[in-house]
C-alpha cells in the first residue's frame, strides 16, 4: 500500500507540472515575455497570482513556460540515454565474457569517470549555450546509466530456461534480445527512466543557473533562480516559486519512480 | 511422555483459512514425519509453531511445550524459546547461512544471543557442536566461510546451529531436498543420531515418502491444510486408510505402461565428447580449465528411452547442453543419424530434430507471451504459414491433455504440472527425433509427476521418438527408461539395461548411489496396484 500511495502522490505532482507545461502552449495568465515596468515587483495577488519580477513579467506565466523547457530537455535527454544505452546493454549481455562486453562496460566506466555537470558545462561552453546543447550534454551521460541497468537485468534473464528454449528454436542472440530480453527488462527501464528524468530536470536547472541552458527570452527555472538571487531581500517570491517548482517536480518524479518499482518489480510485489 | 502437544491448530492469512484443526503430539527421542504435497500446509504448521508466520496470518488453537502455549506466547517470550527450546533447519543450505560470517561465528551466535556463554566459551562450544555434526577441526576450522563448503557440509553447519543449545524440539523443513542422495543419507543418519542420543523430538517435514519410511517413528499425511491420516509409520504405510493417502502412495511408486519398441537404428551418437570451462585465473598466469565432461560415449536408438543419472556437478547438464547443440565441444563428436554433426552452427532443419524440456516449470516460459506464441516458437526452425502453425499448436496442446483454447492464455494462469505439459507441447511441435528431458519431473509433486510420466510414455508410444532422460531420481529413471547410464565427475562409469544396473550394480559408485537411495520397505506397499 505504501508503494501505491507514493505512486499516486508522485504521479499527481509530476502530472500537475506536465499539465501546466502543456497548458502553457494554449494559455498563460499573461504573455510570458511581456514586460510591464510599472508593475514590477508586485507581490502575489489577484492580478498576478505569483507576483511579477524586476521587469514586471508575470511569474506564473514564466513558471508554466519554464516547465515546458525543463520537461522537454529531460524527455529528450532520457530518450538519448535509452536509445543509446539500451541497445548497448543488450549487446553487452548477449556477448557476456567477450571483448564486446568488455569494451562496452569499460566505455561506460570511462564516461562515469567524468563529473557529468562539469562536462556538460564544458560542452555547452565550447559549442555555445543553448537548450539543444544542454540536452545533448545531459543525454550523453544517460547512455551508460541505461546500458548498465539493461545489462544487469538482461544477464539474469540469459540464465533462464526460456532463453535456452529460444536458442533451441534456432534463434540468434539479437533476436532473443529483442523478443525475450527487452520486454522483460522494460520494468527496470521505466523505473530508471523516471529517476533519470528528475535528474535531467535538475541538470537543466543547474546549466541554466550558470547561463548555459535555454537562452532569454525563453524562460527556464534555473535562470529564474539565478536572476532572483540578488533580489532575495525584498522579493523572496521570485526565488521561492521556481525553487518550489524544481523541488516538487523532482520529488514527484522520485516518488513515482519508487512507486513504479514497487508496482512493477514482481520480487517486491510478492513480499508485499 | 509428550513434549509438544498441538491441538486444533488453525491458520488463516487475510481471512483465508490455510490450516484447519491440525493436532499431533511430539515425543522426545522420536521422529515425527509430516508429509504432503506442496501447498498442503506442512511448512505453515512449522512456521505457526515458531510464530514465524507471514504478514497478515492469524493462528488459532493450542500448542503446548512444557506448559507454554506457543500459539499465544508474546514475541519476547518466543525469542527466548527459539533457538533455546526449538531449533529449526531449513531446506536451502545455500541461503540459510550468512555468506560474510564464518561458520564458527554463526554457530556461536546462537549461544551468545541467549546469554548461554561468553564469546570465548561460545567459540569452544561451537567447535564441539561442529565436531558433533561431523565437521572435524583439522578440515573445518571455525574461520571457514560458507562458500568454501559443499551443500551437505553447509547443511551440517545449519544443524550445528540448530542444536547448539541442545533444544528439546527440532523442526526440519525438507532438510535434504536440495541435497544429493548420498549426502541425503548422511544427513538423515546424523539427524537420527541426534534424536536418539540427545533425546530430542524431531519434526521432519518432507514430500518424500521414502525418506519418511526410513526415518520417522510416527507419520501424519497432510492435504489442503488438514491431517487426513496419522499413526505409527509402518501402520499408515500398510493400511492407507484415507483415499488421499492411497492416491499419494500409488503415485509415488507409479510405473507408466510402456511398450518398448526400440529399433536398432542409432539416432544420436556421442563419441568421446569432451567439454571444458575456463576457470577464473589471476592475471599473468596460465589459463586453468575445468573438465566438466571427459570423453563420454553412447548411442541413443530410435524409440529408446535412455536415462542419465548422477549427482549435482557430475556434468550431466553440461553434456545435455552439448547434445542440444547449445555449446561447442572441445573434443569428440555428437552426431544425429550417424552423419550430421551437432553443434552451435548446425542448420535449422537439423535442430528441429532435437528439442528439450527443462526442470523449472516457472523459468521455462517468457511471462509476457501467450501460450500460442510460446508453443509455436520452434517454428522459427521451419517454414510454416500462420494458419498451419495455429492448427499444429492446437493439436500439440490437445496431445498433452490441454485444449486449443488454452493457446490464448498467459503462462501465469497455469499450475506447475500444466506448465510442464506446455513445455512438452513446445518440444513436440517440430516432431523431433530426440527429446532431452533435463530433470523434467523433478520439481513436480508425486501425483502430477505420475501423470506427466504417463503422458511421456504415451507420446513415445504414438510417435516413436527417443528420450534422453536426465535425472538424479533413481525411482523415476527406473519407471521410464530402457537403459541407464551413471555419470560421475564427467565420466560415464556404468551403462546397461535399467533393471540390471539398478538391481545389480557393478561399479562401486553405482552401488553407493543405489544403497543411498531411500526406499519404502518392500513389504509395506503390497497391493499398491490394487488401490
């Protein structure tokens, strides 16, 4: 029941931000980039629900569009990780003990050896700050994560009798990996995906905090935090709201990941 | 003089009754056997006595041990009793020990926890207990780790832990099921010795009637949470008063009707097959190898059922994998029909002639596929149309006693016996010449096992394929095979007609194996066929 509760709470939190992000395509309380210097530093109120910033832009509208950026970056980064990591992991498990497995694993170790955020900063600094480069930088570090998770799950499956039966049916390693292994490691991947998703949001916030993510005027949670840093004294809301958005989204995704693992992992389910 | 008196013990899990009115008595110095099929409630009974029931379980009734009611005692009092008054031995010696603690520490732990000894004294006491269970100091110092011991030796450590404080009551749940027969015989002797010398009462839970016949003074037969028959072992075996007992006993000695139609055509020939594995080696040293199969040779004829027996690690499963063409050989040859070489590179048409049924009915199927897709998987080897495939899957399911409608269901909807039928259907679908049955009935209950053996005999009768029947269970091999080979340490040490090899073994190892196999005394089971 505990897993069920965290799934609902986490799914609800993460889902709320996805809905806000989608909603921002058709409606925001104000145009997110519309400045109104006369109305700067408004406290939260009926007119501006979450107040306005130093240029009089509506914070609620910026948060909604910022959610769009964060979620888009995280989705594509996880997608890159899955697209690159899962085939590598399947391949490594299928050729266990050979040089292929060794190369894939050591390659992953090599990537892990670099501090990911620092390298992401390096990449965006070299190729220019943009949302696209941030996506690539975060995505590349997801590849070995998914490769490891896939390989670990696949290795235990390769010892099962139904894999032997498939080999008896004359099926090759690639075919067995696709037909038997992949559907049975999908659970693991979904769980890992949610966790990497939340890490992606954090990484995107970090990159835009130092100015290497999405560029103005596209709003982003990380840059909203950075911009409000010097204004903490008299307009704390400007920092608190994007901060809360990041915390709640990441918390929601992590809770959802835990809940999904409890729900999808048959070993945990049996114990419950 | 009764030590433990159980009256009307009942257990319900989340409101579903599991045990109903279980009553029995345990007497010091005697062995009480509790037999039944899986799910009959044997282990639940033991767990209820230890108050180790799973979450959500509610126990009722009484179980008096020295005036204490084990069912009603508080958790704190139970902690004092477990280990001190009641010792328990589990089935799986591989997981019952903590791999990161030495065997000496684990045995001493029981003593220290109960405050019976200081650390130093506990170590000495642990030494004495390990000596008692046959693990002597020169070979098994206290600082050995579990992974350095074999399964039988680990089970001895578990027994040493269970008897460390000389409990009055010892509960053993399938203590020898995971062990080889020769090891099983030694462990049973050890348990019997402990009961006699230390006047313990032993509750022995097992599915194996032959084990009970050899060890237990009293026996109770359980079915669906009830004891259906109980009494002095010999009397229960001779009378078989309850209908269920009769069926159970008949199934355990069941011999399927077979019409031997062995033709003198070799189907599969194995000549000097060698198979070795690289062992892990330290860097910069010469590679080391483990020879799993050292020059095995035999011929399997058309329509023949050939047994391959041996203890775990003897190389029989390795040989089976090579015969199925899953692994390459490092020497010798395996041929189908005398000419075609079997190996990982063999053509699909040839592979269709070789199929297999594996031991584990739960690990043999992809849980995400329907039965239709599972059974049709070997069609990958031959061109078929979807309509033809569907018809043949239906026909194969009918042949193994299921219905074509089962094809659209998923594997988790089937019981262990039904799954093994589906595995046989999958093996049949390409009309193979040889089916390798690797411990195919070992995980099944006796009554289901009898049905599957009947099915296998019937299918061989109809289609005339050959079986290579790999098993550690001599009684099953006796029931289903024409010839048998005995394997030890990678070599076939004896081969011949099944009756001759098992009744008059020539090789010393075969003799040891046959002697160690528990048997129900012949006189006890007369008129089994009539029942």
